[in-house]
């Protein structure tokens, strides 16, 4: 499946309180154009998301 959808779905099914994810060194231009899994999860999750750089 698609990573963002699968992570959000798993978090909902397990009723988690917080999702913790890492962010790799993606350039701002690529992030704006392509997005990233961690930022996609942060936008779609129904719980807080902590992104570690």
C-alpha cells in the first residue's frame, strides 16, 4: 500500500497516542514538490506526530 495511508491506518487500528517518525535530509524544494512520508502522516494522522531530524 501507500506508506502514509498504511501508517495512519495502523495508528488508528492500534489506537496510538503518538506517532514518532524520522525525517531524512530531503531538500526543501523536493519536499515542496514531492512531499514526504513523515509530513504526509503529520497532515493526515488523528493523533500527534513527532518528527525527529
